[in-house]
């Protein structure tokens, strides 16, 4: 991953999410093996997602984001599928993500891809209610 791509991913994640701690190119590059992204023909980042193992049986899919110019073109669905594939490669049996309650686009994307809301909680750091969505990856 180039520094330019890392900068684009950080900008995308920071502008598309209400984050308590903003991303930087350095934090992206430090964990570049966790990031999946889709580039446009002009090498601009159309979408990105982070996948990390959090338990021996579980991976977290974090901050899946699609550039506004690329919405409704299948980028989000492609990133969900790629994130699930990476989670399976890491040995995960369950994929989990958290979504701000009321983020209808993200809620719809994950529900459409088989994720179920399992819990909600209040994040005092952001002032948001957050939904926890999970999907079983292995039978």
C-alpha cells in the first residue's frame, strides 16, 4: 500500500464516520495488512474496510466506508464479501461489526448480507447509540 492510498483511506474513514479517534496515514500503514480497499480507474480510493481478529473465533469488520461518488455501484457489497473472505482466512467463525443506530445505509448493507442485530449500547465517547451486528461464517 502506498502512502497516498493510506492518506486517502484515512480521509475517507474520517469523513464518512463519527469517530472518537481519527485515523491517520501512519495508523493505516502501521496495520496495512488489515485493510481492504477498492481503487477507481484513476487510482482513487472508492471504498475501504478494516478486518481484524479479536478472538480465536471472531473478526471485527470496522468502518466500512464508500466514497460518495461510488455509492450504489456495488463497492460496499464487494467490501463486505472481501472482509468475510479475509475473516475466514484468519480462522474466524463469526464476523461482527458495529454500526451507529440510524445509519440506514450501513444497517441495510449488512442486513442484506446476512448480518443480524444482536445488541445495542450507548457510546459515551461519541454520544451515539451503537448496534452490534453478527454473522456466522462457518456452519
